[in-house]
C-alpha cells in the first residue's frame, strides 16, 4: 500500500473518532477524547483543537460541580482557579468563582 493510501485510511479512522467524540459531546459525555499520535495534518490539528476545547469545558464544569458540592458540605477551602483557561472558559470560571465566594460568605454568615 502506498503512503498516500495509508494516509487515507488514517484520515478515515480519525474522522470516525472525531464523529464518535462529537456524538458523545452531543449526549453530554465530555470525557471522550480523540486518540492522536501526531499533529502533522490539518485534520489532526482539528482533532487536537477538539480535545483541547473539551479539556477546557470539562475543567469548568467539573470544578463548578466540585466546588458547589464542597460548599454544600461545609468545606470552604475549595476555590476555582481560572489559570490555564482561555476566553469565555476563563471568563465563566471567574464569574463562577465570584458566585462561589458569595455562597461561602452566606454559609459563614449562617453559622
């Protein structure tokens, strides 16, 4: 099989993975990732970008959920840090951190 033929198979497999991951995302499963071994083609670059975007989404959602649960359990030590997040992910994390600070203040006031 020629190099070009092999590339076509890899692209086909990569397209299948992308489709599977995006279908998972559509159904609310953000832990799926596209398995990549390089970033040499435009399609691989798109796949890396999808994985990185999912990482950002997952961090914001997971940290929000964990912080809310910690505050509900009376654990005031947890905080949400926007470091490493970009754009709206970072802006959302900052807004959530401010809201959580208010929740913590309310919980402290109750006690």
